[in-house]
C-alpha cells in the first residue's frame, strides 16, 4: 500500500511538470491573489494607524498628571484651576500652585502676563493675586463666575447680579466699575439685555462676549457698539488681541480668528474649553486633560 501511495504521488508530480489541468493552475493563482489582497489590507491598516499616530502627535499634552476644570492663557502666561480648586501657573515646564483662600473654592482664573492674576470663587467672590506679596487680595462680592484679565490694572468679570452684567475693574479701583447692562447686545427679542455667557479681554483691550443664545460679539470702541461676529452656537471663547482669538462651539468645534475669518481646527478629541496666547492654542478635553498645538 505504501508503494502504491508513492507511485500515485510520483504520477501527480509528472503530470504537473508536463502540464497539469487548468484547474490546478487556477487554484494556485487564486491562493496567491488572496495572499496579495491580505498583504494590501495589512498595509492599509498600518497606514491608517500611522496617520492616526501622526494626528495625535500633532498636540502636546501639557497638563502632565494634572486635571483641570478651567484654563486661561494671555501673552506668555498660562494657568488654570485644577479639579481640586487650586490655581496653578505653568512655568518652565512645570505647574506651580498658588496659595488657596481659606473657606473658598476657586472656580475660574484669568491669568495676566504681568503675574497679577484674577480669580472667582464658587460663592461669587473676586480676588486678585498680588505678585509682590504672593497672596490673594479680596476685591468685591458681585456673584461673578468668570474672570478675564488684560494686565494688573484691567480685569472683566461675567457676573449674575443685577440681571447678569459684566463688571470691570480698572486702574486698581477695587470697588468695581460696572459696565451697564444696556451696553451689551439685546438678545432674542424678549427685551432682556446684559445676559452673557462668557467674556474675554485681550492684551490690547479687545473685548469679546458670548451672548445667552450663543452669538459672539466684539466691542467696537470707536462706535461704542457691539458687532456680531460670523460664528454661532458658541460656548466659550478667549481673545489674545484683535487678530487672534479662539471660540469653542457646541458639538466640540473649535475655531481660530486670524483678523479676517474663522478657521476650524483639528483637535485632540472633544474640547470643552479652549484658550489662546501669542504663540499657542490650548485645548481642555472632556477628560480634563490640557493639550497645546
């Protein structure tokens, strides 16, 4: 029986050498095609993986082990409020903690290029960080929930007292100079004015706001009016100057203003808040991680 099996194998080999039936050639060809197609699929999968890695590596993870609930940039300054309510400033590649205020939970911070930072607490109190003494100086209590600073002598707050107005503190006047509600855009046709969701002031005094219905406005100092910008559904924004601003919209969209138009940005995941300074844009994702471009 073993001799018969060997004889059959010998006959098959001779048949192939002399010209096997076409079906044998077709089967071999089909197997080779399948192998080549699988190799191509593997190469494509590898290419997509490399493309994804390249996209992810476009952004720098700057928060390290820190988790932030609010971030702020201005000039060369970068800071934020971590998930424990502590203000932290980014210096020389490290996060430095500023002192806390006993009995207060910090909600937002507006960093200033000159080191005089402003913050709000969950109780609506407002403080300024004194760069000379290293302590927080109490300013006023006006139910404010967000701060944005140009420098030591100019800060603006989003506040909810008196129907939701902005407060401006200028030239060290700690009593606060209120920006009257009639100075802000009228919204929605319901006769309500002054209800804003976000405010930002740039290093040149450029001031932008997000209205209650998500419209972005910029202050026109010459005409003392607010001009609507060509972007809607805004959630928050940040202004560096008249030619550089960033807007976060519903659905995790992020747009940068270059002085002429808005350009949609690629982002490291779903961005909840974005801030910008003279060199970089910073993106706070839904996991409280901070990235830069």
